[in-house]
């Protein structure tokens, strides 16, 4: 026999718990979507800046060879392979400890044609952002 005091509050409480759980689930999905969008936005921005940095490296290499890269972009390394580091605003820095991005320049020559392969990556998670190959006619 049911008492007069059982007015359905238990059923209402269960319904409210289900609604709260549904809203928590929706909120967690929204948060995951926003985090993913932020990561994609950051990757797109970094890729854009990396392409500009690689193009700058290629143009300096074409005009001034490895010496220009050492003078202008603080490249370390020898005549065939060099490493360049950039900070968070893409300004060249001399040391890896100060850098957020890195670039490797591999320079080769076959006959009168020189080739430079430029690879730019983010140091934080070692994500490759951009790769560029440039060629030029070598001076005699």
C-alpha cells in the first residue's frame, strides 16, 4: 500500500540527475571541439609562419650562400648543413634554449647547380611544419 507522502519526488530526482548528466556530456563534447579547433588554428598559424621563414632562408641562401645565413639568421653548422632557431615571434636566436622553432638547412652541389633543403619544425612537440627545396646556379 502506498502512502500519501509518496508524491513522485524520487522520479523527479532521477529525471533531474539524467538531465544534469546529459548537460555534462554536452559540455564535455563542446570543450573537446573548442580544444581541437584551437590546436588546428595554432598549427595553421605556425605552418604559415614556417613557410615564410623557409622562403626567407631560401632567398638569403640564393643571394648570399651559407655565409649570409650565418650572418643574418645566426645559422650554426658547416658549409653543407646548418641549424637555425627562432623564438615565439619568429626572430632568429643563437641558442636552442631560447627557441620555440627550429630549421635545418641541407646544402648540396652537383656541377653548377646548388640545392638547399629547408625543414622547419616546432621544437615543443617536434612537429614538422614546412619543407622547402630551393635550387640555384652556382657562381664560378
